[in-house]
C-alpha cells in the first residue's frame, strides 16, 4: 500500500463490525436521550468531576455513548468511520475494540485529573475518537487528507495540528476560567493514551520479531551441527486449498495480520503468488 496516496475513507471495508456496532449504539443512546428517560440517563451516565457528588465508577465508560446534540453525535460518528474503518481492517475487530475503549477510558481519567474543581460534566466519544485519529496518523503518516475536500495535508501534519490546537485551547480556557463545553483535555488524553498504547504494542512486536529471528538462527545452527543424513528428499509442499485461504483471511479480519503464524503467512504468500 502506498501511504502517500490520497485518503479514501473506509479502507478495505465500508463499515467494519466494530465501527458499525459503536455507531449503532451511540445513535440508539442518543434517541433515548430524546425521551423522558433522557434526563436520568444524562445525570447518571455523564462523566462528573470526582468531588461533585455525582461521580459514579461506570461513568468513564458510559460518557462515551452520550452526546450533547445531533451535530456533536454526527461529527463524532463521521470521524470514527472516516479514520477508524481502515484501522479496524488492518488490526482486526478485537484489537480495534480494545484500543477504542482504552483511549476513551484513559481520556476520561486524564480529563478528571486536569479539570478538578470544574462543576461541569463531560459527554461524548471524542476522547476515544481522537485516539483513533492519532492511530491513523501513526499508521499512515504520509497519507494525504483533503481539508474541506480541497487542500491536501499529510496525515502526520494534520494530526499534529489538531493536537496543538487542543493543547492551546485546553490551557487557554483553563487560564481564563472559561465554561467552554468542549473537553479539550479529554481530546488530548485520548491522543496521549493512544500514542502510549501503540508505542508499547510496537515495542512488543519488535521484541517478538527479534526473538523469532534468534530462535530461527539457533535451530538452523543446530541442524548444521547434527549428525549427517543418509539421504535427503526434496519435499514438495502441498497446494494451499481455498478453504485454508478463507480461514486465514477470516483470522486477519478478526484479529489482524500480526495474529498469523509463520506457516499461515507462508501459505498466504504462496497463494498470492499464484494469482
């Protein structure tokens, strides 16, 4: 994949499972907010400051599914689909779900710490979605994003600009005692947690690859030092069946490419070479 090509929203799947489920749940909860149940849902589900007397242990999760209006909901869900669909396609549904909720909960914790003494509650999926935005910038740094469908900007600069704006806005509103209803620290928190999460996962992958390479070298050296073979036979690997390829593709869709074993990767490479 050429990471410098213009970004086409949605990636390989127009609406992957996790993205679809998250959007449907958010829309369903928003519709409930429009009913007489809306007030108790907002009171008990919003993220209230710890010292307000309204804070509950489930709120760092529940606040992600509440929104302050149709526009708030629409832009959050649009951004989730636009930047998240391709990430889910690459990582797999399970890994994307973990990342999304880690960013959302982490954003809530950072927001609680940064806004102590603030009497206002926080709602919205923005913290988790800013984590998704950060992930897109780290995965496809040279991919072009068209601002207002006219001005091409590389993803890494686009994300950095967003982070800078949130940083300035967050500290600006805090220093002026502003009652802004935009949770800038939740946005920054989602990006920070996303950066830490991806950095840790990349470090684990690098260690795993290094370990695999070391074990392969040891096995190779052991075979060379072993007793001589009386005869050798050239074994021809059996052809890869369509059922095996389908199973491997299903595994990639569910858990991501990194979940494949070496044998499965070899089979996939062999099958692609025949096409």
